[in-house]
C-alpha cells in the first residue's frame, strides 16, 4: 500500500503538513486552534496540546534535573554550556513523554525578554539586559532543545513573550510604549537570532499592549518576525490572553470577534479555558458564521500547527531518531555533573577586597542566614531529585565537623489571649492555642524576607505554617503555588503584641474561642488575635555565636522566588532586605572574615550596613547542585568565571521607571548610563572577579578604517556568522595574568560611541573567554561585525503627510570615528583604539 505523503519522512515538513491539512474536515481544522487538540484517529493523529514548561529544566512533571535560573545561566556567558543544558532538558522531556504520551514536545522556553528593569517580578526567567547577549544564549538553549538531528527536532522550542514585556503590575492592561529606536535596537534583536538560526518553532505573544495595541494583535510585528526565516513559526497565545483582549484591553466587542482578530493577526493556538476547547471552538465558529473569519484564515493557522507537530517526528513511526529515549533517561549521573558545573560557572565574585577568597583548605566555616540550609525553587522549576544546600556544600568540601550553621531566624512562642501558646502537632495537621508552656510544640522560627513578609516554621513538624487550609496547618514543605499560602505580614501593636495577616487570603489570623483552633478568617485588624510574642532564641545572637566560633563565615541571604517578586507581582523595592542586612551585621561584627553571599533571582541595591561589604559573591537560585557549585568557587576548587549579565544599580532611581520602556531617554541599562559618578553602578554589566589579577595591556584593530555596510533591517549576532567575512573587524586584546593563580577572564569589547551620532554611551560588540596561567600573556582575538554599530533610521514622512510606521526605515551605521575599548566590564575599559567608518 502506498504511504500517504503526510507520513513520508523523506518529504519536507511543509509538504507533509499541507497534505495532512487537505485530509482534515473543517470541524477538525477548527478544533486544532485550541491548545488541547483532539485525536484524529483515522489519520493516526493522537491527542496533542501545546506547551511543556522547560525554562531551566523540565517543570510541573515531577522529578527532573533542575539547573540554575536563566538569569544565572547568563552569567556564564557560555553558549556551549547553555546548549548542553538544553540538550539534557530536551532529553528529559522525551523521557517524560516515554512514560506519559500526553507530555507535549512543544516546550515553552526560553524567555527572551530583556531584563530592562530589575524590579520585574519575572527577572529570574530572562538572561540579560542586553538583547544580543539574550539572543545569543537563547539560541544556544534552543539548539539544545531542538537537538542536532537534521530532520527531527527533539523538542520544539517556543520563545516567550513577544514583545516589550517587563512589568507584572497591571501587565494585561498597561501599554509598553516603544519608540522605533527602542523597538529595533533593543527589543526585536532578542527574538531575531534564534528565529533566524532556525531553532525556534514557535513564539508566544505577551500579555501587555505595545503602543496601545494588544501584543496578541500585532499583525505587522508578527509578519516582521516571520520574515526572518523561511521556516514556519507558530504563534501560541499566553494563558487566558484571548479573553483579556476583550475584557481588559477592550480591543474587541465580544469573544467571537476577539478570537477572529487574533487569528487574522497571525495567532494560531488559543491557550484559553484550560483544557476545555468547547468555548474557543464555538466562538471561532460564530466568527465564521458572522463573516469575521474565513476558512483560509483558519487553514493558515492549522498548517503552521501541523508543521510544529510534524517537526518532532510525531508521524514518523520507526524513523524517529529519539525513540530510544526511555523514562530511565532522567537524573543521569552526567546530568548531575552538568548541573554542578553550571552552578559553579554561574557564581560571580563581586568583591574580594581583602583577599579572603578562596577560603583556606584548613579551618572552620560558619554558614549563616536564611539560605544556609535552603535550596529554593521558583514557579517554573521542576522537582529536584535531591538538594544540596550551601551548608551541605561546605560540609562536603571541608568536612562536617568544620562547619557550623545558624539560619538567623528568631524562635518565638505566640501566646494567645486565652493564655495558651500556639502549638503544632508533629504531623502538622493541627495548629491550636492550647499549650500551657512554650515547649517544642510551641516553637516557631520566623524568617523575615523583606517588605514585612514572614514565613513561620514549626519546631514540631519542621514544616511551614499555611493558611491555605481551614483550620490552619503546619505541613507545607516549602513556599509555593500560584497563590502562595505560606506567607504572613506582622502588625505590631503599640503594646508590642502581634497580629498576623495571612497574605494568600488577605484574612487576619484569629483563635477560635471554644476550640482554640488557629484560623485565617478575620476580615479586619479588629478581628485579629493579638499574640504576645515571647522570643525563645535570638537569631542574631545565634548568628554571632556561630560566626565567632569559626575561622570564617559565609553569610547566605537572598530571596524566596515565590515572595516579593514573581509572576503577577513586581518587587516592592530594590533594596537588600533589612533582615538580611542585620544578619550580615551580626556576623561581621563577630567575625570580620565574612563573605556576603547573595542567592537571588535579581540584583539588589546594597544600602547602609552592606554597601561597603569587602567580600561579596552572588548566585542565582542554582537548583539541586547549588551547594556544591557554590562551595567549589568559595574554596577555589573551581576558578571563578561568572560575569554579570545585568547591572546592579547603586541607587533605586538609577534603574529608572518600571513602566517607561524608553531606556535611552531615561539613561538606564548599561548602554545608556551616563559616564562619571552619576552613572556608576555598584556592579557593572560584565563585572566579575577572578582569584588572580589580569592586566589589560593593549588593543589593536585589524583595520583602522572601514566602509559602512549597506542599510539593513538586521542587527548581526555577537559572534559573526563568518569571522573572516566582509565587514568583520577583529579586536586583538593583550592581557596578562599578573597573579599566582589561573584566571578565567572574559575579555569584552565595547563601542564608546562617536561624536555627532546618537550611538549609545557604550555598546557590547563582542567577547571572548580566555584561561590564563599564572604569568601568562595572551593576545585575544574578538571579532565583531561593523553592522553592530547600526542605529535605526526611520523613514521620512510621506509628501501626503502620512506618519511613518514602526517598521518604516532601516538600520544604518553612521559614518564617524568610533572609540573602541576593551576590559573586564562595561565600565572597566582600560585599553582603547579608534575605528573610522566611511561612506
């Protein structure tokens, strides 16, 4: 029997999809526009849905390897490492599918929104404030997710979120207003490289509006995006976004016209009403009946979705090269090794003014603070198979008998108005004010995460109090969930008594009169219980005691990714929380040999008490191997190589307005920060130290003069497609290791602009890693395409007076003499040269 064309792997995917489309009934085609597509048994199509979360490991599907957050992966500046991680993640997605055929091979990752403002609640999900660094690393991750088979994709990556999405507050109603310059120089480039490289199969539009039009209705921008590749790019809506176009953004009169507008704009798949496709299908059918939509419109979308599915080998049978991946391909030893390597490579030594690091092999270390015994996960993390805390890592490196731990939490007992202490049963099932004494069952460890947000951990159950149950329980393993139920805010009355507001429900904690059960059910502060708080142990005193007892102290502070900044909630401020500052003070006053070790999803402003900390190290939430990777760097087992891909501002105002997307006018991000003290950040883009000393001795350019390239719409990637091609200039940077240890140096080359142009204050042109032995001198070649200097040149107004649109114009390199500089960060650029662009 002749094989139908759609089943023939030898044919192009586009031809197979078109043949398959022609075999579907109109009803079957319409049904494919929802996220959850029904099976079509007669054609061998199984049930399918778009979207498996795989941001930094397989998420929401149980046990899987958890790698550092993307904001941490970016500090490696290593696309090959990021590609290897994508390879593991896609293998584990396939392994999950082998055990459960409902698992989708369409992965919703990576996030390529630039990290314009550090208050963004989803900062952890992005890579960098630089769109080209973002695009470069995203392309590498996509390459790993896609796999290297010439025909079949291991998974089909979907880029998130198109376009100009960088605030959670009112995210579906606010408009990200972009100038053409911002659009073309700082937003579109983040998406372009992975699409041009042919490693992204889909794109998810953002919740926000762009210049007053919903991102899901950006017809021209969708066309622009699809023009970057000869392949197919499917657009999948964000969850509930089709509804928001009508209800929040009011861009359509009703759901049928809204759905029709999305399809006409170029959106192919509706993520709406969870798994229930009926409402979407009914609205689309209504749109057809009303003439708002045609079957040709529907077919264009269905064709792209079929191509998405066929790319992953869905109908290839025995020709699927990944059929040998089984459920046993999870949590392999090499996956664990890569996770540890990724953490170590991502750790950034920010300061080492007194040479405290690396910590000596002999001696004892106190690990103190809320992150000491914690490995925290975020909303898009998977379930790690194990977790190595910072304290665990130091125990493994130095020996358990040489490590002392104190988490810095105050231990309190709360006495209710009935004279009884709040107590918790060992299983955490009951929280009741019934204890006459402040014994073990009444012990509550209080951790302050900043902004007045607290968590309370029971000494009896070892778990967190949660208001998500009625009555309250103490059985939560961690803070988590879409609506966090494990956080509280303390109100201190004039007499010193406490009332607790459960933040998940907005209800005050009270004690029932007859039963003594503790419940989150009070509507106002007047309904709240007023607890007398008896401090049983001072967290600060225990930190000081631990620090004083050891030769050095690692002060591990940071954020919980589910609190004070996450999806749907921007950060309330940029400061390192007061509680973290006090933990640092308690430790350093007891032992000046202290390392401020920040584990966080974002940069902090370091205020009084920590601004002058002489030894500072940063890591993102690194996943299961956090402790090992961190200890590897702190002890010098691995030379530090992490470099910031996002600026740490010196003052909150230096970051600008969260809702203002005009970075040039605001003079924000590394590109536009003014020179001098006014623009000096605490830690600059590209900054990070080695344990040695690297001297920059000279810079020479392969040419002193070059002709401007032809105007184009494309910014080239950081690594030139052809290093020897026309328009490529090579900066040769001479560096010397003057220290006694090997140095992993990231040589960065920047343009510092040219007089008479609108060039950014500084612009990354390229970078190259080099490992230098003690005393070694090297000439490091950093090629860059001259077109990276291009600026957007908008079209002139037409004689008719029509105003040019966002896409009317091109990118041009102004003829001028540019200062080119190299160094260890965007502000530490000791060697310089000049490049004249003619024409």
